[in-house]
C-alpha cells in the first residue's frame, strides 16, 4: 500500500457535501449541506430550497456547484 492509501484509510472522507443552490423564484444563491435536517428556505423570497427526508435532503432549487 502506498502512503496516500494508508492515510486515506485512516482519515475517512465525509459522506456529506455542501451545495451552492440557486432559488428558482428570485435567483438568490445559498450554500447548505446536502444532508439538511431542517427545511431550508430562500433568504430573499422565502421559497423552500430543500426538504429533509431523513438522509439526503430533497433539493427543490437548481444545484449550481458541489463544494467539497
């Protein structure tokens, strides 16, 4: 095993990621985790952007970018 494989095995990567999501109503962009535990609403117009499902959130806006 190479050194990178050993380090990767010892320090696991997180399973969740942050998303940059654009609101379909007003175009506002927000960042939140893909495992949102609460209902995420747009800061400008109040439109829901994500709904919790118990695991990964159901994204209702447009995902612009996945941040790792």
